C-alpha cells in the first residue's frame, strides 16, 4: 500500500491545538493534546522495521525532523511512536563499483562535504547548496527525509529520478530496491509500506552533464517547480538524454522521451 503522509484533515475544534490568542485557554489547549509521543531508538535496522510494523498507523520515522517535528507541533501529524533512525549508521556516503551508496540519514551538509559525490554525482551537492533554509536545514535535513516527504515542490524527488537513483527500502523481510521513478507515487505519497523505511540511495555512475533549475517565488521560498536535464555520452546509458520536471499541483516526476 502506498504510504501517504498522515496529516490531520481540516481543523476540528475538539482535536486540533489552537493558541490562546484565538480564544482558547492554555488549559483547554492541553486537554486537546490527547496523545503522548514516545521516541523509539532502535539499535538495528531489523528492530526499526519491527517497531514500524508493530505500531503501523501510529508511528512516524524521524529523519532530521525539520518537517516532521513542526508538523507534529501543529498537530498536523499525530504519532504515538517516533522511530529515530539516528544511531543506525545510515549517514555515510560510500563508493562502490558502479554506484555510490548514500545513507538515508546523510544530511545536505554531508552531501556538500563528500568528495565522492563531487566527483561522481555533482548534481547532488549542487542541489544541496541551493536548498532554502540556510545552515539549520542543511545541517539537519536528510536526503532520505526529503525523499520520503515527497513534497512535489521540493528539490530532491526530481533530482533522484533524473539521476536514475534506486531507493533501498528496509522492511520486516529485509531489503527491497525501488527505482526513484516508481518510489514517488504522487504528491506526499511514496511506495513505502507499513514496517518499511528508506535505508539508502544508490546513485549509478553515469558520466554526463547536468542542467538544473528551480523556480521560486522569492529567495527564501521553497521551489514551485524543479527541472533537471541530464545528458550522457553515447554508450553511458540506454537513454542518452533524460529530463525530469516536478510540476505542481498535478505532479509526478516525469521522464519524457529523449529529444
Ligand atoms: C525553512 C525550510 C526551508 C526548506 N527549503 C527547502 C528547499 O528549498 N528545497 C527543498 O527541497 N526542501 C526544502 N526544505 C525541506 C528540506 O528538504 C527538509 O529537510 C526535508 O524535506 C525533510 O528532511 P528531514 O530529514 O528533516 O525529514 P523529517 O522532517 O524527519 O521527515 C519528513 C517525513 O519523512 C519521513 N521520513 C524521514 N526519514 C525517513 C526515512 N529514512 N524513511 C522513511 N520515512 C522517513 C518522516 O516520517 C516524515 O513524514 C526546507 C525546509 C525548511 C524547514
């Protein structure tokens, strides 16, 4: 079943936090917070999947928390269990024959600091440098969190599809690999099922050149459209030219026919 961010629907007076300036006393606010969140810190990938499976529908994965925690604070997501992936060693960038593996917990800062990515996939550090939000977001936000949030107006989904990245997902039965083009099922919706989380991203070695542009309303806004073009020399890939654009609001990352 595709995973959609479980946000609460339209504000319900009895269940959604409202500040006192809107006429609700602090006591009434506390009464509306009718759940308690427990932070879970699994020490192994299997334990993380077991927690997510056991508490399916009540659990959220914590990446950098730059999106999840504000949404929980606003009661747009209610999670009784937050499964914290820190401590699982998922923040490394490793070069293999044929691909680079990026741990899902690698931050934008990690992408910027990686000499492997600078050489093998320079589009990723280029993208990370352009993320709005400054050092706070770059130091905390993870590539995995951004992929799993699947915000159609963010930078990561289009870039992953354009680079032909494979997403390595971990569940109760172990790993499975999903092409980026299949991982993003729609706005804020991914291919993740109950018990699964994103463990790493595999970026194939493909020599070529990239073009990248995002349209923003102003310097400090999130992008509203992200467009990527990758051009590979003959023989580097079966599709000599790949292009991807993320469109809002009717969005899915698309790979048009080569031109
Ligand atoms: C001020 C500000 C400006 C920003 N500007 C931009 C911008 O210009 N471009 C852009 O692309 N993005 C931007 N972002 C978003 C940024 O990319 C976030 O860092 C990212 O979307 C979320 O990353 P995170 O690691 O903090 O995820 P979290 O907030 O921890 O999680 C986000 C969602 O993904 C889930 N999740 C996290 N990790 C995993 C995992 N490994 N497996 C399964 N599910 C997981 C969480 O449960 C949650 O639903 C901005 C954010 C802020 C706060």
